[in-house]
C-alpha cells in the first residue's frame, strides 16, 4: 500500500473538500460527505480545472469551468461535457488522520475507473 496523508479527520467539516498536492499520481481532492471521507484526482478529466474549486452537491462534484459533474464516491462522469471517469482512491482513517491508498480505487469505484 502506498499511503499519503490527506488531512486530519477534524479538518474537513461535512460537505467540504480540500486539494492536496501529490507528485506521484497528481494532485488529489479529499471530500467529507456526511462524515465519510473520499478522495479523487483533483484535475477534471475534461480539461484543465481543479475540482477543489468546484461545488459539492449531494454525492456530486461540479467542475467550476464547464459545469461537468462526477460522482465523488464512484468517480463516474455523470454530466456533460465530462465523459471520462475520474480516478478515485481508497481512504484509510487511522489515529484521527485521513490517508489515501494510491494503489487502490475506492470500493465503490466504477469499473472504468479501476482500469485507469
Ligand atoms: S474542465 Fe471540467 S467540465 Fe470542462
């Protein structure tokens, strides 16, 4: 497992998100959805945009540039112009800290995401 620290568990309130720099896979975005943590790549799959500057609504992240959307839990591209799924990462919470496993997708990830 290749684990990277994203944030402390009390740093993100439910409904909030944060960009975390990473040189191995590219910058990440960590989300708190109703007390559960999720992580995806930060870069929108449509063009150059940081999803950390977007908006959370339910389980979706809306890209701030062309308003495409992804399901945060599965990485599925659900709104045009986003068509390529977003890479997700498995979350591990230990001792009050939130980590992403860079080698594993989230358990809910769509199949295409797992292959990316
Ligand atoms: S850059 Fe994200 S929808 Fe276009």
